[in-house]
């Protein structure tokens, strides 16, 4: 049986760049669709099932940040890597805050792009499986409970005070990484390496934005978090305050 091809959507108004990226991804046996403006790309992303979207920020008709925001508002959680030519950090941060999984600043190398694409696809593959594999195959328990948080590892589900919390693949991986090691402090570069699978300097905003989004979903007051804590000048840690209860997952 032929291996299922990963399906990628490139939304990029620079046709030459879109073509070059597409050629390299197709060489890796990926199926690639292209769109040259935000409006058409948004429509394609809504109507088709993609494994990953490469999304330029500066585009006609509908910019990349708007596209990302609207996709997330529609509960379309396809992983997104933002592509930005701007040097201003605000564009990268806005893209991540709107729900992007990662970003690359032009002019990026094809080698770096391919590495990012592979890392995101690996994480998303884990997310879509019903059994815990790869990073979680050492886990024997089905459920971890800390405070009001309940994490079902095998089903990759999170509940807060009994209510289902919708997390992206990366947000889930980040939460589980933290919750397994309460009290241990991790720098942003360590988190990039352990959770995202790379450690390039200059991409720490990826970590900051994901932690902000995760806090917004699991903390009662994101400005005064009780689960994921900031250790100023060092990094982040998961609180040691709550006892860890493990057992069979509840029926939800």
C-alpha cells in the first residue's frame, strides 16, 4: 500500500517563491496546492483537508493574519507556519497570537523550511492518532489530574473543571511536557528543542505566544497563572502545588 502523502497548501503572492517551495516539498513526496492571494487561499483551506498551511503575511485581498484568525475562528486547526518578510517583531507575534504554530522570516533557507515542515507534520501526526506514541509511548497511565485540569493522554483530550478545552497539537504537547515535570524550569530555547524539535535562535516568540495562548485556555486568570508559572530571567515551569492523581480516564 502506498504511503499517504502529506497535503500542503501554500498561500503566497510571490509566485516564484511559491513555486520553488512547492518543488522542494513535492520532491519529498508531498502533495502541494498553491494560492496567490489571501481570499482564495482562505477558501481553499476551508474547503479542503490539509496537513499544513504555509501562509504569507503580506498579501492582497486578505492578509495572512486575517486568514489565520478566521480559520481558527471556524475551528479549523490545521497547523500553520507563517512566512513574513517584515523585520518588525509585531507581525510574528500577531501571527502566533492568532493561532499560528510557527513562523519563518524571509529570506529563509529551503533546508530550514523543510526541517520546520517535517517537525510540524510529525507533531500533527501524533495529534491525530488515538494511541499515545512517539513522545508519549513511555506513558502507562491514561489520565493525569492536577487541580482542575484533567489530561487524557491516549485520547489527547484536556478538561478544565469538567469542561473540554480545545488545544492545538502544539499546545497539547507543550502542556503534557510541562505537566510531566512539575517544578522543573525550562528556558525558551530548551522548550523549542524539546517540544518543537528545533532550537534556532531568534524564534523564542514562538514559545512566548504558545504559552500565552495556553494560559488563556487553562488559567482562570491568565495574568495571574496558577498552573504554568514564569521564572523571571530563566523560563517557565509547571506548578508543584497540586498533587498528581493518575487513573483511568473518565467517560466524557
